[in-house]
C-alpha cells in the first residue's frame, strides 16, 4: 500500500491526519475550510481536472511575484498534461490529491474511495516526484465515510472558504469582486487551472491582497500542525493551553 508522506509537512500534522479531529452534532466529520488566525495570511489553490491552455499563464504570474500555491491534480488531467504537472512541482508549488477519475466519492464504497486516492497519489509521485498529503474531494462532495477514509490513509481533507466561481465563466472583474469581498485572514481560496478568466482575474486579486498586507502561502503553510480542533464551520482553531 502506498504510504502518504511529504517532506514539507512536520510529523505532528501527518499524525493528526490519522485522527478524528472534530466530531460535531450528529457525528458529522468536516474537512478543513480555513484557519482561524489573527495573521493576515491566505492560501490560493487551483483544482485541475480539465484543460491546459491557461495554466502556463497562471504559473508565470505566480513566478513573477515569487508566490507558491497549491494545485490539486486528478489523474485525468495529469495523464493528459504530465509536463505541466512536472512544471508545477519544479516551480516549487504544492500538489494535492483530487482523485484519479473525479467521481462523486460519496457514492462509492470504501474500497473504491481508497482506490481513487491511492491511485491518484501514486501517479502524482510517479510523474512529479511529489508525495501528496492534502486531499480535496471532487465537487467538494464529502460525507463521514469520505473524510474518515482519507484520514485513515494519512491524507488531510481540504475544502475552501472563498470560492471564486471561476468555473461559472464569471468575468475577470466578477471573480475579482467576489474574492476580494469575501477574503479573510486564514482563507483558502478556490480557483481552477483553466477557468476562462482566472488568469486575468488573478493579477488584480494578488495586487489587492498584497496591498492589504496579506501573505500568500501554500495551504500546508497555512494549517496548524498540532493542538487544534475543527469548529462547526470547518475552521482550524488552536486549543487554549
């Protein structure tokens, strides 16, 4: 069985992924949507399931500003564009799981969920050399089985607190307005690698965030590593000592 490891993750965070961090009313398990923090820092992420025409521009924009992001890759996309997968890794970005075939995981039995995640992790490792730990469920669809299965395998389920809705073909200004109005410290922002206006919107969004004093970091650097719980919103909150 493939064992999920990642050099950029300290050991406590990897161990925490194996545990049920928070069980809410109704025994509902949650992924991490964001982080409760007073620091002005956010993470930008891109899901990749289709297309490649706009990905190089996104990578160029991030490189010009010296910024690192998190890309969640499916096997569907990685098989089609392995060279871009390698470029994402070579430019220092973080890579997370987005499943092998982009199914709704809530409709699958545990064995199939494991197959989707492990096959995804294996291909990412083979193509890019990156050993992923973060996992974002396709369509953002999850239930207790999906979350507990991912954690059992050592993967950390991640959602988002700010959705750009770039997949709906919003204009660049529409994406900008949506993201800048909803931004907050500890946010995880969702984009897609081939949204029609994502690259165009990214420049003014980054300008705004940096003008407002936000640090832009990969998701792994945003997360708390230990001594935290997940509240009803799916936000990591440090436990009081």
